[in-house]
C-alpha cells in the first residue's frame, strides 16, 4: 500500500490498485471531500455564490429540461426558522447561506400552457428526472464550493417537517424539496468517511452480489476499527440497545427497520405530482 496516497487509503482503508499517475487537483478534491457541519462566523460574497451557482447550473440535465430550482436563503430569521424545524441539527443556522435544491416540474407545465400545448408527462419518470437534475446540480455546487474552500452538508431532514418547510419557503404546486444545503466556511477540517469497497459497489460486466455479505463484513470491521460508533450515533437504541461494536451494516439495518418519512408521497400528491 506504500504507493497509495493517504486520501485513497482514508476513503477505503484498503488498496484499490488505482493508477495515480492521472491524479490532478479535481480528482484529489473529490477523493478528499467530506461534509461540513461546523461553520465559522463569516459571510460568503454574492459574487462567489453566483459563480458557484453557475457551476450548479452546469450540471447535466435530462433533455436540457432543467427541471429543478434552487432557493438561496441568506435571511438569518428564515435560516433560524429552518434550523428550528430540525432541532437535532442546530448548526444549520450557523452557515451564512442555506440553499434548497428543489425538483421543479411546475415551470414546464406553465410553459406548456403558455405555448397552448397539452402536458402529458405528470408521471414517475418525470419525478425521477427532476430528482436527478436537482441532485446533480447540488453535487456540482458542492464540488465547486469545496474547491473554493467552503463546506456544505446536504440535509434531507428538512423533509421530516415537509409541510412546515414548504410553507416557510412558499413552495407552489409542482415544486418539491430534494435537500437543503447549508454552505459556509469550515470551522473544523472534518474527516473523510470510509466507503464500501469497490467489490461491493462496482459490478464488472454483469450484476453479481454473491460475496456481498462477507465483503460488507470486512468493511464493517475496517470501519469499526477506524470510526467505532458511539452510543449517540447508534440508531434506535431504545428498541435495539447499545452495542459495544455497532457496525455500519447493523446501524443501517436498524435505521431502515422503522419507516422514514412515510408522508412524503402524500405531500407530493398534494403538490400535484403523480407517481404512476
Ligand atoms: C441526500 C442526502 C441527504 C442527507 N441528509 C443529511 C441530513 O439530513 N443531516 C446530516 O447531518 N447529513 C445529511 N447528509 C450527509 C450524509 O450524512 C453524509 O454525506 C454521509 O454521512 C457521508 O459522509 P461524507 O459526505 O462526509 O462522506 C445527507 C447526504 C445526502 C447525499
């Protein structure tokens, strides 16, 4: 493993036989990326924000339909109200900018109307395309922001209080939140979290998960050695208790053993989104 740069070792905990002769600043930045949940008390210039938003809009988008919108919230009172919706994440209010990435199928519906055409695509495929568009735009923003020294953290927890969140931001029919994104200058460096090995995630030539469980067990061990999960990070301890060794796979199984956001489909329906 002597030739493996530290940041690849940090990402996997094992050698991945990567050809690092192609390494450049973009690739290194991607390999080093991590969320930021600790923000300094420092503003972000409008000009820098506009530049990063242009990067977000440079993301690929299905048929160039551009079925997403972004709300940039700077107002401290609104940011505090958003943070108050998620009491377990009070640091959200510390970031000087809170972006909200939205799927937006409203714009084209309105344009169809203004061009006097039928709109015949209120369906699951359109919903999926809008989600992907918004997610890619968010990720392009994140990469650009991190390269400029900023830190970000996607927040899907805003969907736990989706009706309040939608009302706070005046979301109309056809517009739904994908994630929030507090953006600010990091007050601490954070850390690279370890990912599943490629033999679990990357399938060669055809799908094959025959060795998945044992490969994940190895990952669990590596991950536990580096980042043992404290009691506070173990999910649903009231139901399952605290474990000395709570592995990644145990914790994700715990997390998804109870329904998360069961009201989301109802919300989408209330906004005129059809998932058939
Ligand atoms: C769609 C999405 C939603 C997320 N929602 C939250 C959230 O609500 N709160 C939070 O603290 N982190 C959230 N995260 C951040 C993840 O927890 C984080 O990406 C993951 O733990 C891996 O860490 P890393 O990004 O530093 O590698 C979210 C990430 C994504 C992509």
